[in-house]
C-alpha cells in the first residue's frame, strides 16, 4: 500500500460515481446493465484533427490533441476504460476505482511498463530491436481481432502498448506505425525499476497467506454431454504454453458471488474472505469489454484460487442487433452462427492463457435487447447456438449471461429443440433483490440440475475487510471454474503448523508440531513423514517421525528443543519438511529465539507492539517474549503508540480490537499529542505483512476477530517483520479484524511481566 489517506488505504476501490463518464441508465425489472459510453466518446478523430506528441519511457507517438492523457502514476485509482478516447500512461493501479461493468470499445491507448516477457497478455506482438514504428508482425491473432485490440511489446523501451479500436482500426494502427523510440528509451531491466514520485520508497508488502477453502466443494456427479466432458486435451488454436499452464476446470459452485469490471487486487480478494462471497466473475475480454486486465493474470488466478475463491469466466463479444446498449459492436445476422463459433474459439484461447483449462465454464455476456423484434431474436439465438457448439468442440462448458426477460427467456424457448445447442448453464440477470435461483421467466424444469446463477442486485459498493469494490451481487448454483483434480492431487493434503519458541542457552523447552488433515485427505487417512533440520547449537527431539492424519482432523507431536550452553544468541528459522503419501508438502518453519533471560535480541527496525486492554496486552507480551523483543518494544500507552505511528520510523502493530480502534478512529476520545477530537485520527491501517515501517501515519493490523487468532496473527506478522518468513509457510494466517467505532480499552495499560 503506501502513503495514502485513510480512505484510500482502507477502501481499496471506491464507488464508480467518481468516474466522470456519461452514463445511459437502462432500468428494467430484468436487470439490464448500465452502459458506460457516449456517442461523443466514440466520435472518430480525423486527419484534420490537431494532434500532439506523447512520450513514455522513450516510446513516442502522436495522438489527437482532443484525447485526454492520464498519467496513472499520479492517479493510481483511475479506471482504465476503453469505451472513450483517451491515452493512459503507466501501470494501471492495483485498486482502480472502476464501475461494476463497462461496455463498448473505441479508439484508445494504454502504454505501460512491459514487465516479464512470460507474463504478457495472449496475442501480444513482440517487436525486437529498437524499431517502434510499423505494425510489422503480420495480422493480429484471432482473439485480438475479435476483441478489437492490438498489443505490442517493445523490450528496447521496456513498454507494452495496448491499442483498442471500435470501427476505425486504421486510426490506431496509423498511430502505432508512426511511433518511434527516442534516445531516452530505457531497456527493459531499467523500465522495471521505474518508480513514480508518489510511490517512491514504498516497501514491498508480502501478502497474508491463507488456506481457506471457502464453501465446500460439490461432489455430486453431473451428467455432461460427451462432446465436452471427454478426456482433457488441448483446444484447437490454444498455444501449448497456455494449455500446459491450465490448472482449473469446471466444478459445481454454490453460495454468493460478485462481478465487477476488472478484478480487485490479490490483497483485496484476501480481505474479502471476511465477506459472504466466494465466487468472483473474471472478464476474459471480447470486443465489447471496456476495461483493462489490470490485476488479472494467471498468477492472480492461482493465488486467489488457493484462498478458496472460485470463478465465473465471462466473454463480452458482439451484442444483439437490437441491443439496448449504446455504442457497442453488434452481431451480423447473416453470419450469426459462425460469429458465435469464432467468439467461442477466441474465448477458449484466452481462457487457457489465464489457466482455465478444459472443462471450465465460459459465460457469454449478452446484454438485454428488444426480443419483440423477431429478426433480432433469431440472430441472437443463432449466435448463441454457435457459441455453445464452439465451446463444446473445445471441451469447455457453455454458459450464457443475459437479461431474464430477453436472452434467458429466448433460450428457454429452445429447450427440447434437438437441433439447437442450448447452453449448459444460464446466468439470469433479474434485479429483484432475491438471492434465489428460481425466476418467473425460466420454467423450473429447465436448467434444473445445478445449472443456474442469478444476478439479483445491480451496482452497489460493498466493503469487507476495509476494502470497497463496486459490484453486482449473484447467488450461485451452477458451474464455476476451480482447481482441477490433477492439481488438487498434487497439492498438500496435510498441512504442518509449527510454533514459535524461546529458549535460553543450556536449557530446554517443549513445543508442539501440529499436522492437520483437510477435505482432500483420503478417507482412510494420510501417512505423513516429517523431519526438523536443527542448526548448530540446537537439538530437537524427536527430530523426525511419521504420523497418521485423518480427514479434517489434527495430530500433534510434542518436541523438546534444547540449546547448548554455547548456542548463538539469535533467532533461528528451523525448517520443517514433510511428505504425505509420497508427496512433498510446503516447507514450514519453527522459529526458535535463543537469548538470555531479561535480555533481548536486536531487530532490523524499531518495533512497537501496542495493546490497549489487559487481555490483548497478555498476548502482546507473550509475542514479544517468544520473539526475543525487549520490554520497551511493547507499549500500552496510547500517546506512545501515537508518537511512534506519527514518526514513521517504527513498525507499529495494533494487537486487539481496542488498540486497532484507538489508532484508527479514537472512538473513546483519549487525549493525544495532536489534540485530535473523538472519532478522528490521521492514521491508516495496512492489512499486509511488512518487513519495514511503511511510513508516517500508517500502522499494521495484528488483530483478528477471536483472541486466539489475534495471538497467532500478532506472532506471525511480527515474525515475518524480523525474519522475512511466516512460521507456518505462509499458508493460514487469520483474517485481520475490521476497525470499528466502539469505545473500549484504556489510554494506558501496564505492560506485564
């Protein structure tokens, strides 16, 4: 995070109302979406229009003078939208203020740092050497043509150029052809080090780990057509690297979900584990998707899936000829079915790039339209027939999102038609506010075998874990994308949880190593072989062994840790390695602090562990003792914690709800050095594990919702600050608590012994 105001830090994404775009509201009981577009924004710049030169990292091009230029380093929350003429320079922010949805595509440009060549979007053209002007790599990939986008990577300048277009591809291709590299062009390794003025000096924050599984997976067998439920194979046209990287497939999902135009950051998704949502829509692309990928990469998918999230991949291709949405590209009725098949092929290629393998669902987003127009209705049905057939031929599950009163009702009219390929799942847009899967436009007998999703509420901003996102709300009872059985069998089926131990030279201490079975542990249990790797000066007994762990049960092993009389006074991360049924588990660490009683170990930076009530103080003191911190590193003084947070030199941890509330809003009105009144402080909280102080007026949240979890969270995030590792291997930290406005605790609590 960094040096942002309180709202910016805690509210990772704000309401879309801050985006000054013309909005055409389409209200209906069947829930058609708002269209972020305008006729003025899609006006085409002509050769007579004055232009100007823009430059980024030495990549220089001329653009129409009427286009606004946004430097994202100066405005990291700006949403990158391609449904209006604009130039965006810099990397899109991790927490863009985007609307729940935005449609249409026109001529626009995004020039950003290139990053790793292996992490470029699918269909990116690589321009070697120092040549910039000229679209010399040949025709666009099919998925790029269908998405109306050109992507050009220039390692010589370290930039990635994304150019979108509506009906005037020649306008942006002409800009690309006329671009050049100046002597200031930076090589790629320098481009990666570029830091904005606002971001200068920001620490890298490691994410809180998690092994939360979310809602329980559905294990009921589902009968699928053999056309797409056959053995997995590479889809036609999918590049081999994408196919190899695919780790997700289809599974039955249940519970609450949300969709938003561009995915939140991993940090925000982790915070939203405190929410009732466990399914997130991910836009893959398409010519009428107006947002940028932003945070969305295959790495994002892997990290978020590991936290228990499941996904609804969406593709926004051509819309109905009679669509209510303004400024969108529309289906050509004379070749509707072939266009549907082509869109399916592009969606499959793109899905594979993000890790969605065969068996995954892909939902086509068909916005509401006037289905009283019989010719238009026929074109839509023909297009969606081609979409489903195209996905089935590639062994993917076909889904369709649409308004209940138009697209879904028309699809329901084809159920039972043997010549029509109906989608496997439907996503019903009906904003009736009811989180239920029945709908008056869809007979109960249709898509009745766990094949429905209902978008029951339109755009609203929700805040969970301190992070706000503008979303639509869904109830899920159909196919989602999740980890494949192959991936699950290779993952840890048993997790080792070590502890944190303090021991003096010449003495011994008992601690415990806990092994926990998960829902993936075989019904007969797993045999776990483990070993501790003690450094010189320490002995651990036993230092290896084998235990049997049952599904969702725990087994504890007691260890005796002894330090020799000559052991070095330091902190040791003692590696714990284990295998379960022949499979390696992730490494964990037992932190052993060796120090003399009534002494302490040095820290790489000044630390203050702050508690404002006696129970939390006991946890803070215990944490400090096990980590070899001094008594002075723990404080119960609100004024001292205030000063440490204000100065920015200390890494301040708030332990317990009273301390968290006090530093965030001071609901009790305690006196403070700044004379701030009740309910006000200048401080922001960061819910991330940090290795160094984040700067003035920012503190770290080491408080969870339960006392035991607070003790674990405080110990483990402090451990990370001191050693750079999480003792449990980074797999299962409790969720940080949310600051409240409830007065509790005391302005001064005695630090216990």
